[in-house]
């Protein structure tokens, strides 16, 4: 247990000095108000207001990779589910996709455009010649690319300004049928407004990465009793928030990371491990030995980190803290995600949602252990 954790658990009794200091501060505040008309509360910057939305829904899905995967087996996946949702759109479909490579989704957006639904797409310039994106563009659907070296790495869709799809899932066959991914679908006008504001900064204003303003309209939403934080990068600072939550964790920190090079997040996890918490994780095997990888330092520190066991790749970007908080989105645990790319992150405070992610973590970690035993 760290000193910080011990202090928070054991409490602290106020002595004469503390009481005297408190009374002095109250007197100073009263004099400032009475003599100079200064309200010291105006100096305190308020935190984000939690906005409540009673009507709403949160759904979570995980891909089910198969091996060997072939084109003949590509059915029943998230591409079909998303195409069905787009077919039901009445007014608008906004897509921010790092890669746009799914034929079923391209067909659906073209159908939506033809029946009068407003369809807009933002993508990374590295994939602007993708066959299905070219098809959408040739059908008259407007497409904006970021035209820069950093990634437009988002993977989100907003339908009818009411429903948001997000998570780690790229709109590709690999991510749908080969790789481990998660998708969160949220029915919420407030959440949709958050993502629409971010989308239009890219689509209309051509503001990407750090040039994008940090102006999320509803950063904290309580949806049917579930608190959800929304973060966008690189204009925000979700990295600091992640480390705060790791430091506040009391029992466990589990993670699934496609790429993990952020030394400070790794150090926070190592500190949690040394404080006696259960800290375990899986990292994509293809990135374990990559430049800046934290795999070896964390392993040497005793953290139960393993290379993934998927014959293709594990593509999650997830943390689960104390079985109560889930962090998910497009954000790899890297400096590029924090400082350069366009990313989005949700922090969901819900034991019920966490249980779903814990089950996925168990599957992924178990597969990684099985691979280790077979080597």
C-alpha cells in the first residue's frame, strides 16, 4: 500500500493548528468580500458539470476472431450490424474512420445517400485510395482527409445525431474477422453532440490533432445512472486522467494494449503492482519488441504482462480498474496518441460494463497464457 493510499483509507484527525488555519482562511475570505468586494470562490475554476440523461442505452460487442480466417467465413460480424444500423438511418451518418475498407458498410452508406440521408466521411490520408472509399466518393459522398503525417486515428460513427459507435474497431476485414476488438454503441443525444462537434472540427474546419479546440460540450454524462467521461486527443489530456485513475485504484489494473510505449503510464502501473495491486495485461505480440516498447521493463518489474495469443493480432486499447471502470477507444498508450493523432476515449464508470470487459480480458489473457505454455 502506498502512503497516499494509506492516508486516504485511515483518515486524518484535525489538530489545533489545522483548525486555526481554517478559521484564518474563513476570516480572510470574509474580509475580501466585505472590504474589497472580492469573492474568492470566483478564483476557483469549477470542474465539468455532470449532465444527466435518463433515456439512453449502452451496448458492448467484441469481435470473435477465427483462425484460419478466409473470405468465405466473413459473415455475422460487426460490418453486418453497422450496415443494418446505417440502413435504418433517417437523417444523417457521420463516419470518422482511420481506414474505410468494408464493402458492406460502403454499400450501406451509398444506399443511405441515395435515399436522401446526409452522409459525411473523414479518414486518414494514408487510406484515401482505399477501393471502398473511392466507391463512396464516386457516388457523391463528401470525404475529407487529414493530409498530414500524424494519424486521424478515430473509429467512430454518429447516426441521426442520436447513436454513437466507437471503440478500437477499424472498418476493415482484419479488424472485423481476424483481430480482437471492442465496440461500444451508445444511444444518447448528449454523447452524439460530443462526437458531432469533434467530427465537424475535422470535416468543416479542417482542424486535426493539437490544432483542434478542446471544447467537448458534455465531458461528463450520467446516462441512466452510468457516468461516462468523453475525451478527445491530442487537444486534451486523457493521459493524465488515466494515470490518476491508476493511482486511485485499490485492487486491480488490467489492460489490453495493441501498442504501449508510454513510460509514465507504465511507471504508474508498476507502482500499483508494487503497492500490492493485481496488475496484468496483454500486448500485441507484433509490438512487444518495437521501439520504445514498455514490455520488458514491465515484465522485469514483475507485472504479469504477456504477448497476445491471437495468430493475427490483439487490437484492443483497454484498461479495467477495480472491476468498476473501463477505459476504451482508439487511443493506444503512446506519445503519438497523446500529442499528435486524432483520438477518442471513453471512461465508463460501471461495474456491469466492466464485467463484460473482464470476461473479454479473461479470454484474451487465457489465450496468451496458452500460447506461452505451448512454446
